[in-house]
């Protein structure tokens, strides 16, 4: 499959949590491995009188692209299991569009080290690194 086909496949396989976050894959490249995903932060995700997106939603917006990137890189179906995630909140995220870019730092046979950056209106608002276990789905 080429990168455009993988992008279409990722967009056609939506999980309920991705739908809640308004997840839409807008760019995928296999070499070097990178993905960009757009999110829609709803008012319901906020605190501080609707001005700030709660940190758990921000962490999910950083985590999902790392998993989607790995799912796109394997021909056989996998479940990427986040073993740990380290999030740095750099600025408040507000309701509206956010874009996240994720990349592979290093990938082995069963473990990947990932990173992601979350932007709002081209301003970096949060970053994350994670360790992901790659679990093949047995058919």
C-alpha cells in the first residue's frame, strides 16, 4: 500500500474515542515515518469557564497520532499499547482545531519509542514521548 492508501485506511477505521476527539488524519508518510492528525476540541472538553482544554484530552490528542502512525507502518494489523507517556504542557489549549504531528524515534520488533507535538494556530501547546508495545492482532 502506498502512503495515500494508508491515509485513507486510517481515516476509514475510526474508534469511538477518535470520533469524540474529532480525529482526522490529514497527512501520512512512511519514510521518514510521520503523521499529522487534526482534532476538534469541544467546549465539553474544557474547564476554567470554557477557556482551557482539560489535560487528559490534550494527552489523548498527543497519544492517538503515535498509535495511528504505528498502525499505518505495519501491513498486518497491530494494536499499539502505550506503556508510558510523558506529556509536557507548554501553553493552554483552547476549544477549536488542534493539529498533532507524531514521529518514530526508534522502532524495534516489539517496542517503539515515539514523540508527538500538538499545535494550535501554529503555536506549540504540548509535547509527548511514549514507549509503545507493538501487539500483533491474531486473526
